[in-house]
C-alpha cells in the first residue's frame, strides 16, 4: 500500500504554482484588481443596485482568470481528453483543490464564487453521463469552454433537505413529438446558485410516484427565458455577494427532449451531482483549514507578548495541534474516498463522501475561528482573511446537505436503511 502521491500529480502541482506566479498573480495585482481581495473593500464584489448580485467587474476578472487557465491547459484538468482535458481523476482533483485552497484566497482560488483555475465543472460531468446524444451535441462544447452553463433547481422553500417531498410537479401534455411530447411544470425552487448567468435551470420535479419516494423524480433542462419562469428574489447571505435565487415556475412548457437522465430517474442525477461536488468541497475546506493552521503557527512564532513568543504557550500549541491532527486524518480519508470513487464508481463511496464533507466543513470553521483567536483583535478584523474564510465555509455546513443530513446518510448505510451502489472493478478495502 503506497500512500505517496503519484509523481505526475506532484509535478502537476508544481506546474500549477508556476502558472499562478506567471499569469494569475500579475492579473490579481493589475490596476485596482486587488480591491476584490482586500477584505476591507470586499464589498467591491457586490452590486448593491442589482439586488446584491456579484458585480460585473468582479465576474469579468474571474472569467479572465479562467480563460488564461484554459489557454494554459489547466481549467479542464478533470475533463476527458477529447474535450481538451487531462482525464483527471477524483483523487487528482481532490489533491489539487486542497492545494489551491491551502495557498489562501486569491484569483487562483476563491470559493465564494466556487472559482478556481482548475475547474469543478460538475455540469459537464453530468451531461457526459446522462445526456442524450442530441443534448451532448448541444451542450458539451459550451460547458467545456465555459460559454454557457445551467443552474440546479433542487431545493424547495417548504422542504429544504428532503428532496423526495418536492412539491414541484411536471405533467405530460397529450400529443406526439420528439422526446414523447411536451411537459408542463409548476412549482417553486430556492437557492438556485448562478441562475443569474445561466441559460437554463435543471429543474427537478415529480412526474410520478408518491411524496417521499425516490422514484418518479425527473430532471428538466428549462430555459430561464421560458414563459412562466420567474426569478422572484436573490437571497442575501452571511457572505455577500449573492447569486442564490428563489424561482417560480407557472405553466412552464418544455419538450420531452429537455429531460436529463431519463424520466423518473432524476434522483440518481442528484446523488451523482452531490457526491462529486461534496468530495471536492471537502478537499477545498481541508485546504482552507490548513491555511488557517499554518498562518496561526507562523504568527505564534513571531508574536512575543510579555517578552516571549506565543508559540511557547501550551494554550496556543494544544488547540492547533488538535486541529493539525484532525487535518492529517481527514486528508487520509479524502484521498481514500476519492480513490474509491475512481476505482469502484462515484456512487460506491456515498457513506465516506458524507463523512469527509461533515468533518471537513466543521474543521475549516474551527480552524478559522482558532486563527482569529490566535491573532487576537487583528484576526477578528478584516486586515486578515480568517473572518472571511469563516463566513464562507460556514455555508458548507448547510449546503450540499446539512451536517445532520450527512450524519443521517452515514447512519443509514451503517444500519442498513440505505444501500449504495456496489463497487465496480476493485473491491473496497476492509473497514
């Protein structure tokens, strides 16, 4: 059993670092672009006159960073080679996302906007797995280049974490046509992140079955300009700007060809999306936690109140030692889980994905909180990034499944109430 990172992956991290120094940091410093990363002026990211949406200048800067990363061959790392990628693995992407986040906030990686120079394009992954030939022909090129994207309409105002009780309904309209006729959708969705720049919203609606059943849920690619599709509001959060919309659908009509993943099989699409997103989210949270720990250790060595460094006090040492211990254990679990997804299938490790997500997001908040404490008043101020990191990563303890949902999933697999996909190819290592 070899726990060393593959040599080619280590070389790639060095290649990424060189690209950041050569291309991204100069762009970050150009003009007054640094205002977006100066935490005292971070409201420059928010367009208060457009309902708190990300400012156009901020999003244009992120887009230019992605364009440069794509031109250099980095942005599509996880994509198949035939679409300009490097056939990146889940393990590779987890290592890369941790590495980028551990460097601190910057134009190379700013998770407030889910931005990184190595893309986490789950929409493309889903399209390759579940899209019809016609859908792939229409979407894959645009998704790979970042020219077009779709949002995800899963959560509902009345049900939150319980996706199987969705009140949004889709009914087939009698008639013939490509894809089996049209569908009419009625309902409401909330926390539709990124819908302000999306061309479509992947709306999940019940098409058959009963509330609480995992069967009978279908995903529809709905154009955001379709008659009856309305963005009702953008929800302001702990960390601004916001691109999280509440939308309503009133008599929205789409063709049968809009279905992604097959009629009644939308829940598998949702679970696949969550698993892929959660493991990368966990890796990013681990990286941000490691950044907070490392910065705290450096500061404790340099800060010398009462004539001696803070680092000499066990009250400073022990909390950071506990956080570092948790980080090391979590890193091993993330790597094992990502490897399992690569070798046994993305839905074969659902219990461990939930474990990673649960622990990583808590750890990041704990590490940011401890960094604020070690740095004292300066840590609480916006002259340091820790309060920003806390505000952002606190969100992940709710989104993509709350902590309670993650625990429920782990318990469900432990006690036999839930079943995950059987491993493919290589059996899981013994527990």
